[in-house]
C-alpha cells in the first residue's frame, strides 16, 4: 500500500501543477503566440494551431514524467 499512497501524492501534485499553469496561462502573453504557431485570418475564417507551443509543452511534460519515473 505505500506505493499506492506515493502514486496518489504524485498524481495530486501533477494536477495541482496543471491547475497552476491554467491559472497563470492568461498572464503569460507569449504562451500561444510563439514563432511557429500557425495563425491564418481571412474575412470569414480564422484558423489557429499552436504548433510551437504544443511542442514546448510536450517536451516539458515528457521531461517531468521522465524525472518522476527515475
């Protein structure tokens, strides 16, 4: 049972970190506006795909999960 308790603590910390990121996301003006994010705006059409932001978030999450597995 001790390993189950550790897992719950780690999951709780991850959820708290994600909640903190969502709280701070509006205060970081560069998040979602990085060079490499695709933004097309025409008369009646807007397309936005945060490619560079997605890659950076993926790398950060991969690093965090890799550190927790060690």
